[in-house]
């Protein structure tokens, strides 16, 4: 099977909303009149972002999920994406599973595959997503204000717990291992929540590199500080069963969570709770934004908690 047969078999489908899809030199997108185009790219490299043992279907899901998560963090509605793929060889079992997982998530979000590039090389997946957002309504990292509440969606830390289990650092019973592995391999992008937070959240980011590191981006961009109440951090029962140090490490600095971390004025608290309920996504208040710069951690008794967690950095670790 050659390059073009491969594209035709696994990555070409009838066009729906785009003006032109796979097959020409460019795809043509048709955003709704007056909307801004939001775009973002994320690359997944074997050994760096995923383990070679991951099922192809889950890999296809995750490759798009991490990109949709960026649209969610901006409050943008997904429109389309492109897929640049390097494959060591044509492995039809891999391609069938990968495209199934990828396109199932794409369909669930009405996000069309409109083009890409395919080449031979070490397994590498780069997706670029396009979404739309009304001018002035995108959720940015720069809008947090002193006095705002700090929230996170879902739970954090399971992906890191799974990674520690894969590395042999933690022993998890079989079903706990499968659950945390799902969290790592099948993250759920919070697209609906992102849309519901337009006009409500003052700032937002998705948690990809660890909660504290990603919060640091909001604080720097917004010129504010924060206190995080570490004992309020929402985590799964599997993570809750771990010793405190590991629990905090995974929750605060784990990464790969793809939850939304966002701020909102205290006056919006009831509307934030209502938006979360409507989306069926739990949202937890985990701290507050303060005028004094820096990131502080406190426990349930208001005592300071020391920390040295940094954000994940590909060139420092
Ligand atoms: P070009 O030579 O003009 O760069 P290609 O020969 O690389 O075009 O690709 C042919 C068509 O197939 C283009 O429309 C391109 O967008 C599409 N395409 C290539 N790889 C993929 C892929 N992995 N997924 C979706 N579309 C793809
Ligand atoms: Mg090309």
C-alpha cells in the first residue's frame, strides 16, 4: 500500500462543513461569518508523549484529544483539523485502530479531518486544530484578577499515577491500574465546559504540564499571585488511596490531565456551578487569586505547604 492509497483508505471521508477537504493542495475552511479562527498544534512523539505499548485506537484518540483540549481552554468551538503523520512502515492493523480512535473523537465533536501530510519516519503525530470563537470572547491566560476564585474541572493526577505504575515506581491493583491507565491514554477534552465558560471565566488554561506549572502561566500573564488549597484538589479514589507525598506530587505536578484550570470572579460562583452542572463536568474551587505575586500552597488548616514542583519542560528533564 502506497502513500496515497493509505490516505484514501484511512484519512479521507466525505466533506461536511469545510468548503474543501482532503485531496487538493489546500483545504478550505468556512468559519461562520464574523467569527475569529482559533488554531493550535500539538505533536506526539513516541517515547516522549506515549509508550509504544499503547493501543493504536487510544493513541488516535489522545492525539486529537490533547489538541481539542487547547480549543476548550480558549472557549473555541471545534471546526476542523489536519494530521501530519510520520510512520515507520505501513501497518494496516495500526492504521485501522489509530484512524478509528481518531475519527470517533472527531465525530463526537463535529471536527472534520481536512488534510495533512504523510511520510515515512519514526512514529510522530502532529495535529493542528481549528476552531471558532466570537471576537473578544476567547478565554485567555491573561485575565485573572485579585479576588477571583480558582477552579479545576474533573480530577487531576491519575495520568501521572499511571506513568509511575508503568515505571514500576508504584504498585496498583489490576483494576486501579486499568482505570488510571485509561485516564492517561483516553483523556476527555473539556470542550463543552470551555464553551460554557465564555463570558464567565476571567482566565483559563488546560492542564497539560502539571497544575502548578500551568497555573504559573496564568499568574505571569495576568500579573497576579495565588494560593492553592492543596487538600481541596479533586482526585480519583485510586489516587486518594496513595501516600500524601505521592498524592500531592501527582495532583500538583503530574501533567497530562487535560482538565481546565480557570478563574472567575466570586460574584460568578453560582453561574460557574450551574455551567458545570449543565455540562455534566464536576468543577472544584481549589484556591484564590491574590494581588501579591507568587504561588503559595496552604493545607486545610491554612498552614503553608512547602513545594518545589516546577512545570514539565522538555528541555530540562
Ligand atoms: P502535497 O504534495 O500537495 O503536499 P500530499 O501529496 O502531501 O499533498 O497530500 C495529498 C492530499 O492528502 C492533500 O490534500 C493532503 O492534505 C492530504 N493528506 C496527506 N496526508 C494526510 C493525512 N495523514 N490525513 C489527512 N489528509 C492527508
Ligand atoms: Mg504534502
